C-alpha cells in the first residue's frame, strides 16, 4: 500500500515488442481500490486507475521508489517478461494452423520483437516526436 505524497517508480510496457518505460511519480491519492498518480517532474496527472499495491517483480506497475541500477534491473526484468509472454502468445497462434495468411501475419509480428530495452518517459516522448 502507498501513502499520499509518496514518490514511486512506475514501469509500463510501451510497445509490446520489448520496450518498457520508467517514470517517477507521486501518489496524489490512494484508496483501497485505486490510486491517482502524478508526474514527479511536471506535476501533471498520469492516471486515476492504478492498483494501490506494489507490483510483483517482473510485472508492469507501481513500485516503491527505485533509482539507478535498481530501477534499470527491475525495468529490464519487466521487458524480458513482456518478450517471453509475447513469444509464447505467437507460438500458440502459430500452433493453431489457421492458414498461410494468418501464419504470415503472426511471423511478421514475431519478427518485430526486439531485444529488451528500457526508456525513461522523456526518451519515449522524444521518439514519438521524431515520427
């Protein structure tokens, strides 16, 4: 459980291809069922429907404040788990044998997966603005 005003780390999946985004947030409000987070840098609301519990290692979600190598390691674990889940999902899709066009589409999506990568929110925003 978190407390109002507490600084936390939020790790989210960015593209379902192996990239995760980290950001520091502040708990604006925390109840039994949901939590509101604001950006620690800008103060803008990130969202209102966050689970008010510490995420399990390797899962996306809200963590007690992590910094430096600890944040990088936690985020890399999340990225690797995302890749693992996606590869398993695509393997199940290919096992169905739904036809050549379907299988080609799944193989194309599988080829788009890349090595696990961790970005800060600012780095993710820069990538979006370059498109």
